[in-house]
């Protein structure tokens, strides 16, 4: 049967209407998706900031405290806050900071005695040799320090010890320092100083640089378990139950820090 002349325009009009509906639906769907993406984008900075804060928190909490392992050493940081007590002990000068478990500076000359020109020159030469050695050996990288025989004094300690150097008879040897001290930062370990130890647990450190380089020790009124009176190993018990190979001590050996930052003081005791 032939369609009437009026049927053609109506059909075309209906088809156009259907197409228009489809276009509107597509446009609405696209707008809705764009709206969702925009909302997600606005929320993402908040999520990103939260993630950053979480990462920063994790980083900061994983940075160990410099003397974190033995509980009795928790108070053994720098004690140069407040007034010091100065006294003479067996002909030597002692300057004590902090209580309990004080940090004690010890010197064969008065603390305010001016160094001679020869002592100044000797100190400058010694410090230059220590810093050069640390640079050439690459000890800023803990892996290089480990290669040369250094290991953390405790599991999470910033003090790395070379046991061979600690228990030999050399003192103030720039080529064989007893300890390397790393500052713990959110970015990782940073080599801060080289530390020298006296020859034995009860020996006094030599002072070829006069009052420029004052030795110090840490007193532990609660007691420490120490190997040969020179090394504090990992421990979970108190001094009444010291691990095999250690014995209770009330103080550390004398020690001396040479700082590696050329813009600051060459020697430091408050550590």
C-alpha cells in the first residue's frame, strides 16, 4: 500500500524528536561525569595533604633517638643547660651539668686557661686531619663506615664504634677514631662528629691542645652494663643483671668530639 503524502513529514518529525532526546541524554551524562571529576579534584588536595602528613609523621617517628637503647642512658644528652658545678678532683678540674646522670667535663688545666700559640696550631692541624680523613674515607655514608669496621653501638644508636680502635692503645689517632656519630634527621643519617676515647675506662684523655679540647664523660647513677668499661652494648636488663661479658659501671670512659661542620666549633663536649 502506498503511504499518504502526510505520512512522510510526520515520520521525519518523530525521528528528529528522538534524535534530540538522545543528544540531550548524552549531554546530561557528560555533564554529570564532569561534575563528579571536578568534585574528586577538589577533594584530592585534602587527601594529598593527609597522605603527606602521614608520610612525614612516619618519617619523623622512625628517626631514632641518639642514645635510644639502654634506658639508663636516656638522660645522657647534652647537659649544658643551666649552671654548672665546678670542682677539683685529684688535681683535675671537673665541670658537671645536669642531674641525675650528669655530663661531666674534665680537664688537666683550668677551663678558662688560654691556649698557647703552639696549642692552637696543633689543634688546627689535628682537626684538619680528622676532617680530611672522614672525607676521603667517605664516612658520611654509613655503608662506607660499615666497610671500614664501624657498627652501631646499639641497634638504633647514632654512635658507631670500631671495636678494634676502641680496644687498642692508640689515642687521638685521626686515622683510627673510635666512634663516628651520626645525627638522625627525617632525611636520614648525617655524619656530625668523630669521637675519640681515652685509652682505658679510667684513663684521662691527653690534652695537647690545652683548654681548646676538653674531654668529658657521662655518669650513670643508676648504673650501666659496660664491656671493659668502654662500650655500652644492647641491653634490656638493669645493672643488677648485666649480660655476659659486661660489668656494672657508674660512668663511661672519657671522650672527645671533633665536629665536622667547618662553620661551627672544632670541638664539642655537650654530647
